């Protein structure tokens, strides 16, 4: 199984993800739809961090004052997309100015005196600005989620990449909406809606698509530590927007290893959408390794995001699911007995019925149903129609890991007759078999025809498969 593994021990940003993927061998030519649609260019350069040769990416945009360079040097607010500024996306200061007009202490994991006024992106003074001193990072109009969606849709991206890009921006909007108590469609992006931030998100997804992994994973992602200060106060790291996005991810965050802001909302949202969480790097026959650099340097700690690409042991396939459930205290055995068939016909993958004690100590049942998210409404309606329940709960879109499976027919000989029985074979993504079991309904049919027990038929069928 071709696996792409992010090593998140020094955080992540859109910048660092771009650099790491290009360093790992992704083709920069695939970025052309973004360059054409946004009139930006990706400049790719090499640099060194604590003795490690790494890749940095600069998104260059054109503006009213001429060409603008935005250093794509990586996270730790060094990518120019402070999460504290994201938490304020589209929210005016008390004086009515926008995020790009704030004083230098607009938190990005650095102290106010660490940078010159107007730079505000964790880079050295003068980087990321035009000759007239205007900040380049996040420079551009405030945009709504719908406006960002329209820009993404206009790029002519491969279908899967476009869908992934929409999902990442919806994750960003949901995180912002949760922080501000608004609806995602009402969020006004400032920096994460700017051209360079769109270039980060879509560019990273195009590069991942070019590397064509079967599986993407990440180790726990470092968020940093300390505090950041901006117009509405001082907040601990990770800041609210990053925390909300991490809550939607399959991987955990960790504090440290340095004081500062290591995980940005854009980096968090990309990884939240594409990567499964793993406690440590998986067993991997490494084919390529890439390093994307952050612009800030720490003594003894390479400020880089590492990505490994190679063949790993086959894992189970991940599927998005929703879980529906309802409590019943008046359902008859006949109704409960028919739920497996009727809900399966509506699209349910699995139906489980558990005994429960209801209010007033009445005996009842808990019905749990696993469905594809897109089938949840239909299955919930069927569950209500079949049982008369007044409410069905949804646990939200989670996921499950499932084996690849197929049913293979085998022939068994019994008293001179030949009978066919299906055998279900379960395997991981590399085809490594880990379970073989005869189909019960086939075994029961043969048992009735031959007078043998179902258990005997199943054992003979499984043995016949193993001997093939």
C-alpha cells in the first residue's frame, strides 16, 4: 500500500506542507491551475535548517503596487497565517480596521518587538513586503465561504481535488463559526480567504493527488505553547480556531516542543481532511522523503515538516459513516425482528438491537444503525416509520475501518453429491488474508439438503477453500 506519512512533531502549515510534498517528488507542474486562476506563481527554493536541506515555497502575487512576494516558509506562524489572526477572520477591531491593519502585536506566536510594524508574519523585517512596505501575506479582499467556493470551482481541478478543497475550506469556516458563534456561511475570511492561502490549500491537495497515495497518515501534530496577543486580548496556544479544527480531526495535538505557535489553521484543516491519525510512523519501505521548512529557526531543533512516501503494510480501508440510534419502549418482537431487513433495504450497513431500561424502569431496546452519511436521512425516516419512534439521534459523520472482502464459491462432496458454498475472504489493502468464513445461508441450504449440521458444512467449505 502506497502510504504518505506526515511527521508532525514540529507543527504544520500550508507552506510547510507545500514544501515537504514538492521535496518528496511531487510535480510542480500540477500547480498550474492555481497559478492561472489566481495569477500567482509558486517559487521553489532550497534552504538549510539545522543541517537539513529543505524546500521553501514562495507564492508571488501581483498587486496594485506591483509584484508582491509572500514568503512561503512554513508554520510556527512563519507562513504568514497566524491562527490568532484567523480567529479574528473578518472581525473588525474596535477602531473598525481589518486584520491586515492591526498593530504588530496581532498574535502570531512572536512578541511585538520581534518584527517591524507592517510585517506581521514572523519573518525577518522587510520580508513579505513590497518596496513601499505593504505586507504581502494575506493581502487581498475579505471573502465569504461562497466566494472562496466559486474561485475553487473556476480552476478546472480534477473532481476529487475540487471536492477536497471545498471540504478543507468548509472545515476552516466551521472552526471560525464555532469560535464566533455564527453560521459557517456567514464567516468572512480575511487571510485564509486571500489568494495566497487559497494557493496553499489547493496546491497542497494537487501535490498529494500527484503523489497518488493509497493512504495518508500523520503522527500527533505539535501545536506549540505560550500565548499570542492581538486586538481582543491574549490567548493561549493553540488558539481557538486551531483548537476547533483539531477537534474535528482524526489525530491529536501535542504541546511544545518550543514556545510559539507551530500549527496554523490552514495546516490543521488540510491535515484534518486528508490524514488519519497514527501514534507513530507506520512500518514503511521508504521510497521518498521530503522536508518543508518554516522560516523561524530554533537552536537544536530543525523547524521542518517531514513527509515520507513508500510502501507500507496494508491497512484496513477507511469509510465515512454516520451512526443513528433511538430508544424504544413499546416495540413488539415482530417489529424489532423485521428491522434488519427493512433498514438494510433503505441503505443501512448494520443494525444492532440492545436491551435497555427506559424511564420509569420500563424494559425497552436501543436500536443502533450504521449508514453512509448521505443515506442517513432516508434510513432515519424508515426507522421512524417502522417503529413509531418520535426521534432518531445521529452521532455525526465518523468513520470505520473495514477489510476488503469477496465471496468465492467452493465445491464440497457429500455422499457422492457436489454442493456449492460461498466462502467470504477478508484481506487488507495489500491482499494479505486474515479471515475465511463460509456463508451461513449457503451452509444452511446444503445442510437441509443433506441432513448434515450447518456447523459441519461450514467447516468442510472452509477446509475446501484452504486446500485449493
